[in-house]
C-alpha cells in the first residue's frame, strides 16, 4: 500500500474465500485498491447509492450466479465499508440500506 492510499475501514463484513470464490476475492481486492488510490469507479464496477448517504457506492463483484456487493463510502481520510452481501435481484434490499445507514451514523458520531 502506498502512503497516498486511503486506508480501508471495515464497519461490517469481510472479503474472504469462501464464501467468495478466489477469482471474486481477487477482483474485489483489485477494485478496492483502485478506490483507495482515489479512482472514481463507475458502472459496471460501481454505482452511486445516494439512498444510503453522500459519497456512498455499491461495488459490484460477479461470482458465477451470485453478484457480491460491497457498500462503501469515500471519506477524505479513508474508504469506509459498511457491508458485504450477496445479491441475486436487481434491487438492493431495504434492510441492507437501513443497516448501512445506521452503521454510518454510528461511525460518524
């Protein structure tokens, strides 16, 4: 990690094999490193999640018939990860959105 890279702050979840396949875990690490270095990712790798909060995004990792999601926020001093979950539908579950909002509120207080 370069001294200029923002650290990752994990509020909940982790990326490990299993349940991620080795390929998906490596892709997640590669994409997170790009975010740490200040790159703004867009579709198909990442999309804005304003319903969670300002500067919040959903990283998308394809893993066979499952698509992993990593909810992250780009802060000035860190990349803050609120959750990791597998998703099979197009819509992010409301429960996931609410839990991530709460984790960010707790982190910010």
